[in-house]
């Protein structure tokens, strides 16, 4: 059966690894992911953006470990995602193409929840896609969107 | 799966006559379609047998359901797939991921049995055979053309598929299946010539892998097959460091993560 799926922007993963107080709810979300109750989708772009410049091999191993977890689903920046990102920028729903890639990864793959701390830059894209995209900060609310 | 999952199909023949051979062929082909969808929906689990729960002879009408309760809901996928392919217009955007290539080929074969002179003209499918039929879909000879159009559509791109490797096939072609993490679709991976790749595929069986190469997609973006150029495991190192909350406290220094990403995106 499909599991509820939410998409995390790079800033969420960074804040989780950083231990930022606002990212505390991520622990609970991850806990439910570990139990096989949900999936966290990430754009492949996040694989490049979540980086410790000059970091140790241990830091890198930790980042790799996160992205290889079975409940972390990595979405390619393929033609459909890129075209959708272009559409979002063209319509003025997203200002920056790279932000738009994260949003497009959600709308193309019918993920109805995008979690980010950058609510301002993603405000206009809310409601796009089918099901309509909800943009919010990470929160465990007992459910998520169903991946179809 | 709903306890009452069932699929009803009604066969219509020319002048209301249905030849026995056409009926037998149609039942076999529809059963194969159901099993192929169930296999994909169950992500490679061996399909359970289905049984006939109702037969009516006026226009031959047959209702089938799984012999035992399963967690896999097959009928909605079959009906959604039939409806998507049968619909007029461009490549059906709503073709379900679980209605894969094998199901399309099965549907084409069902279509081959339609409109033969003196044979079947069309088949009507519906759910809830024992009560009010729902999601009624009718297919006729045009379904073959529609399936061909779906199978012809699509595009190729270089990229990678991540997912669990399963089902190595070595007779009638050499390929294995990777179950795409993102869409849940089975992606067929022809095994390159030589023992090296066969052994790698065997070693990868049941593990999560990143398979890179030329990916062929259906027109609606579902991955269909990949020409394997490289494979590497998505294995987790049990002894290695874990990405815990606060595991890399200085990952971006003191900068706010939103501002950091904004700066990257400038």
C-alpha cells in the first residue's frame, strides 16, 4: 500500500542535522518513517545542497546515510520535473528555478505536503498540483499525503 | 483490500452470440491481466488465485474475486487502467503506475479477440459484481489501437532509478526488475551480455540499488525500462555514523538555513 509522503526542502534537512530547535518535530516524523509509516521525499537537488563545506568524511557519511534510508525517496530532476519547475517560474508562482525544482518534485509526483522553513518563497505555489499542495513547516500531525 | 473486491466482465458477441472459443480465450486473457496487475500491485508477491463467484449466461457475465483475502486491491487498478487506456484523446495521463507494460500487452491481447467476425464485439467491466455495478468500463476493437498508442508514446533520458531489485529472468530474454521507489512501478532492466552483469544482478537481488543508464519512459512519465550502465547498492553501513538530530551542528555555521539556501539559489 502507498505510504503517506511529504517532501522536505534542503533547509529542513540542514536544520535537522544542525539540531536547530525549530527542527525538533523532524525527529518524530523520522521516527514514524523508521517504523515504515510514512516516506520523506527529497529532490536530488537536496543531495547537492545539503553539504558541509570542508567537512570530514564522517560528516559526509552521515549525509549519505540520511539520503540512503529506505523511507527517504529521492526524486530525479528529470524532464518532467524541470518542465514543471519552468512552468511554476513562468507563471510567477516561484521566483527562483532551483526553489521551483523542489516544488515541482512535489506537484509532479502528487505529493500534497511540502515542508520547508522558507514559507515566504513557496507561498504562491500552495494549491498547485493534484492533490493541492500544502506548504508548511515540518510537523507531525499523524498523517501525510498519500503517494499515488 | 476490501473483503468484497470483485471484478465482473460481460462478454458481448455479434448478434448476441458468443462462441465458446472466444469466451475461453477472453477469460484466459482477462485472468492474465488481473494476475499481472496483482503482481505489480503486490510489488512482486506471487499472485494469489482468483475464483469465480457468479456466472450468468444471458450475455455471458462472469464475476471473479481473490480466493483468499489479500492486502492488495487489484480491481480498482484494473478498472482505472482500462478506463485510462480506453479514454479518447492523448496519452492517458492517469494511467496508474501499477498498470504496467505486461498489463498493457495483456489488454492488447484481449483486444485482439474483439470484433472478429462471428466472435466477441466488446466487453464490459465493472466492480461490485454482487451488488450495484460501479466503475463500468467498456472496451471494443479500438482498444488495440489505444494500447499501441500508449506503448509507442514516451521518451528516453539518461538518469538513474532507485529501488529494490527483484525477479531475474534468464529465459526468453535476460532482464531483472527494479521497483522504482518514487512511482512504485516495476522497471525492466535488460541484463547486458556476459556473465559479469548476470552475477551482479544476482548479487543485487532483493537489495536496494541505484541503477543508472538510459531510461525509457511512458508518455506520462512512468519509467518503463532502463539500459543498465552502472549499478551500485543503496546499502546502509550498520557500523557507520548515523544522521541524528544535531549530528552536524556546524553544517552551515551560524547562518540561518533559509538564508543559506537563498544565497545558494542567487
